[in-house]
């Protein structure tokens, strides 16, 4: 009878949830909030080739999202106690040839004149808590961005490295020709680099959220909280996998093949190891899937504090 | 804990595995949108939903809209199933003052109906997760398909769509693992062969070549040969394709 009430409780709670959620799309929309005025980039005093922009979030009580997808430049993102987003852009260190007749960005203006054009060549926009940073024609710009501690990231660069420190949220980070280093981050991480090393230290993992850390030509080195509950999918095609976690090895993947048309002998243990050199195992009783994978390099999974 | 109570409650017609699945589904639903019924958080949640709906109008994103509808439907389905379980689980048939006989002889078809509803619900959850903005949620949706008993064609199409078009490398990688159990299907074989040619990520290409070797996909030989000879293709991928040809040949 007690249990009965409990079940009824669940059912009623779910019903209560179902009504507002399913009713939402048909609700009349409130008027669009006006776009916030954009702060023009300003050069910090004393540094002619740096530009600084501060941009507020529409709703600082909710985690914002920073989105950027650039071609050339390093990106550093730091979680701080601020409620807005601070973007520092630094040009002039690039290896990109500039158009021949363009003045160098770091050249001081002629005496008595001030520069009207912006040398940053990037724009920052905020729309409903999502801050998008865009760079115009491909040029090398390094970004240092300060964000609130709880912020979601969608960050990509082609020629450059990415550093993220002390940010908690849904972190999606990708580089092609650079390293990715995440320190003291929380939430869920989905990170990839093609030609670089990937290191990550996770301080707090979001419960039930899968994560992935992958590289093509670099090692993958991930430190997870000692108490993390996860199913690990570990593979290195041309290297080895190391861990100090007490890993309960499983013989098959989380997607067993019940399909009788697939020859199970070929999917048996030896075959799987032959083909993808994969190790499947759970830590602390198992949980969401964490994939750590590289083609050329080793995979390290370390137990944090 | 909940799990133990559930399994005690379930009648003999429902086995352990099924109650495990039920348990997992509830946990899964809890993990999606779960606004707490206290008004402060409800309000912010509501604002978030309104924001999201607005966004769909600014830049048309029918996917997002569909997600909310699906979640609503999913919640409604759970409600129905919950009532079903409550009915079956009445101790001695005395709940609601009913006089239903205690034997479960008549419940087999109802359990079958419940099972099929359960299945539909879990498919819906998978599909809806695969449409989310967050890569982690999409990986969750992809992995979740591994727990479906007899997934419909819609699930397989969604996985193939994700393999082809998902912007995130790690989501595409997870999809390859999930597609392994469908390797006998013609559309999956065609889809993976097409994907290995179009794929921008070398890591995904290598994973697809491994997939073809693992599932003995002999139709891929011509494509692998092409990859192995193409000087534009990443060296490691070319070497892997050559190795794949050797294994399949």
C-alpha cells in the first residue's frame, strides 16, 4: 500500500510535469526583448594590438553559452566570478601573411591622428544568453575570454590551441592543429583534436551525462574524480591504455549485438581486440559512457582527488 | 533501492530484466527536462522554455519544437504506463476499494500492451535526445538505442542521419558503435560506405574502416581501394584502408 502511494506519487508528479511542458509550444510568445546595445571594442591602454570587449548576458542568473568557430588563433577561457563575458583579442602575433598594403596592426597611428577602423576584425554578439564570437576574413587572432563559472562552451579552432580553466557546464571543444587542455572543469565534456594532445582534469562530473575525449594524433590524458560513476570505452589503435582506476572489465561493448545475422564469432573477444584494441570497463559501479580514444598515442585515465 | 521496490511490486509476468528497463527509463526521463514543482524554479524553467520556443521562430528550427512535443508525449505515455503498473501492482487487489481478483490470469495481454508502449516510449526518448543542441545529450540518445529490443527503422535512419550530418566528431564516433548491431541491414551498409568517403574527420574514417572489417562488409572493397589510393586522404586513413582491404580480401 505504501509502495502503491509512492508509485502514484511518481505518476502524479510526471503528470504535473507533462502539462506545462507539452503546453509550451502553443503558448503565445511574449514580445521579443530588444537586442542589447553592443559595446564597441576598445583597446586597453598601452597595448595597441589588443582589443577588449565586455558583453553582458540577457539573464545572468542562467548559465550563458559562448560559441566561436575560428580558423587561426589560440583560445583561452577562464571561469571567474564575473556575471558578464570579457573578450580580450590579441592580433599581430600571427603567421598569416597580411594583405601587402595594409598597415601593420601594431604600428602606432601617425602623430595627431587617431585610428577609426578597428583592427580586431572580429565581432561579438549576444542573443538570449548566447555570446557568439566571429572572426571575419581568416587572420590570426588569439582570444582570452573570461566567463562566469557556470557557462556552456562551443569552441572550435583550426590552427590553434584551446585552454579552458575552471568552467562548469556543457563544454564542447574542438581543435584541428592544436592541443586542447582543460583544467579544473566541471559538467560534461565533449572534446576532440586531430593533431594535438588532449589533457583534461575534471573536478566535478554531471551525473548521467556521457563524455568523450578523442584525438587522432595525440595522447589523451584525462583525470576524473575518484568517485566518478562511469562506463569507460578506452581505445588506442597504435598505443596503449593506462589507468589507476579499479576498472571492472566487461567483455562486450555497451551495444551487444543481438543480431543473428552478424557472425558472433567475429565479434567475440579476440576479434574485437584485434580490430579496435578497445577496453570496456566500469568504475564505481558504472554510469554514463565516457569514451577516450586516440589513433596515434596513449590513453591515460587518472584518478583525481 | 527504487529498483528493489519495483521488482517486488511487479507481477510474475514481468521479469527482472523488464523491471530493470523500466527503472532505467524512469531514470532517463528524470534526466531530461525535469522542472521541480516549486514556483521559483518553475518560473526560470518556463522562461527558458519560452526562450527556446522564441528561438525556433527567429531561426526556424523545427527540430527543437519537435523535441518539446516529443517530451510532452513521452511524459503522457509514462503517465499511462504508471497507471498501468499501479493497477497491476495492487496488493491483494484492494487498492481503490476495487474487487478485482488477485490472480493475474487476465493480465498477460495488458502486460504485452505495456511492454509495447514501453518500447515506443524508449524509442521516443532516444529520438528526442538525438535532436538536442548539446553534444553530450546526443551521445546519450545514440547510446540509449543500444538498449532497445527491436528498434524501428526510424531509429536506424536517425543513427545514419547523425553519422552523416552531426557536426560533432565524438557524436559521429559514438554512432558507429551503435550501428554495429544493424550491420546486416542494407541501408546501414550503404550508409557507412557513403559516410567513409564524405567524412572530414580521419578518426571517424578509421572507425568506419574498422566497422567494415569487423562486420565483414565486402561491398566496401571498392571504396576502401579508392581511399587507399587517394593522395588527398590522410596517410593513417590510407594505411588503415589498405589494411582493411587485406582483411576483407
